[in-house]
């Protein structure tokens, strides 16, 4: 008996994914629930489990292919000894402009492929199709003020897909026909002796989205950063005193993120504009705090969200951050884990960063950058003493947050961390 392996529901507003990697090949024996293939969307990476035990009989979609929800990925024959079919050989390259390949395979080319030239027939070129862009592509086209007629479609009958729009954004094409004030300069070819030492690898969906969102934030928001420093002596003393008892009672280690999250939530109550967003000519004030926590993974930066962090204790925050961190590193974050953040905390200090200016996580109006704790000489009561100091950076959208509000917010965070009893007593 055969079972079909299909693309699962990908989450709200996500209609397609890219085949990242097949973990099994036709003829392999698989167990019920065993991961067969990895799908990459513009938000998360999903693993598709086997719908039963048996033999992977056929692969219907190759690595690098773009597939929509409920598309056929392959078939499974229950039982053992089932005949296997190899994945179909494609007559044309994948929509990315390159043949499907597994991660880690090297690809070298002398020249980048132009947008729309994906090895497709001439009717797939811009202006030569009566097909409307896919819903996901149309949304991206509208959000980025692009001209669909300037984007080559790689779908059936030349339809413009989301991946085509992302390609156009990445390469600076697809804009309306009016000449841009600062046109994108094409990459100059490398010297011949250097080309053999270069490696061209297509960006993953997640990396493309990270690049696009960060650049959009810079282009849209009036972004400014204010800095301060905090003496971490009080927090470190409290951690040292209670860490064993805390871990024994709550079954989680007492880290710094719980303190910072509570300090941020405390400051957001006083300065609500940092927790708001702009929608057209309106300002939406959030009377709740869903705190995004930036997590670095081997696939790129993701920002899972601690929901209603303002209602949580430090222990509850640490437990939730631990769960989200493990899910991020294992590739098991759900769409719900990634949505709805109102403010973000980014900890570059874990990598040794002493100072940086974080970029806003649009449409949020504020992001706090934590940095490395370093012992430094500071003046205290007329004496020079050594203290564990950390630089803090608050990047904010100056369209909605005034300088006074931004500075006051960061000072409140500093005060709470230097005197943790303040947010315990709600002072």
C-alpha cells in the first residue's frame, strides 16, 4: 500500500517553500515519524516526517524546487522490499537558476544569471504571460512597490512566484520603469585566476528574508541609536547567591536574559511608544509585551517571541527562553513562536561583542542590544574602582519615539539592572 508525502500547512500567510534537503533516497527504509525532508520557508525551516513505516518509493520534488502547500513530495510504500523510483531528471534548471543540489555542494559560474533567465522557454520571460503573480508574490510586489512586468516568472506559463520576487529584490531589479536615482551596480567579474577559488551558493529562503527585512527596516524607519552602560555587579551578585536554589526549584539555570526581559518590560510600561508601531498615519500602542529574543543558528538569525513576558516571573521567562532556544537550534520553531513580537532583545555579548548598533525588527519601534560584560575602571564616590560593566544600545524609530523617551527608556533599564529590587517592588 502506498502513501503520499505532501507539503504540510506552512503557517499563516506562507504559501510555498523550497526543498532544502532530502535525508532519505529512493529505496531507503524509513520508520513512522522519521524525518524525510527539510523545507525552507521565508520564516522557518520545517521537517516533514514519514507518514508511516516502509520504503521511500519515489521522490517527486528535488532539492531546490519551490513547492506549494499540499504539493506531492514523494510516495512511501508500506512494508519492505518495495521497488524504488529515482527522482525525475529535470530538463530545465530549477527556478533558482541552478540545478537542484544538496547543501554543501559547490557551484561555480563565470557570470550571474539574469533575472528571468532560468532556462525556461521564451514565454516565461517578462511581459510574455497572461498569468497573474501567485498570491504570495503579489503581496511582496505590493509591499516593495515593484512592477510585476519587470520580473521574470519561473512558474507554469510564466507565472511570477514568490522566489522570483525575492530574486528581483536581492538583485535590485523589478522596480518600476522610471530610472532609479542610485541604480544597483552589477557585480564586477573576478579575475580569471580568482574565479576557480570562489564558490557561489544560493541564499536560503531564510537568509533572503533576513537580508530583505533588515534592509527594509533601514529604508523605512528613521532609525537612531542611543547608548549607555550598566554596572552588572548587583545582578551578578544575585545570580551567584541564588543560582543553585533557583535551579533546584525551577529546573532551569538563572541567566541574564530573565533579568533583562523583566527590566525591559518594566521600562516599557513607563515609555509605551517604544512598544508601539506605525500603521499608515496611526500609532498602535501595545498594552502587552511580547519580547522577541534574537537567536543565532547555523541557518541564520531567528527571533522567537516570549509572549506576555510582562506577566511572567524571571523563572517563567528563563523557562520559555530555554524552550525557544532549543527549538531554534533544532529547527523546530513553529510559526506561532515567531509572530507577534512588540520589542526585541539581541545579545551580541555571547559572541564577544563589546559595542554594536542593532537594526530594528520591523515593524517594531525598538530593539535593545546587550554586549559583553567586561571589568573596567570606573569612578565611584570619588574613587576609581573595578566593576563588571556592559554597554547597552537602544535602536529606535525616531518617527514615533522621541530622543527624550529613548534615553529615559534606556536609563530605566539601567536602573533596574543596577538595583534589581526596583522591578521586584515595581518602582
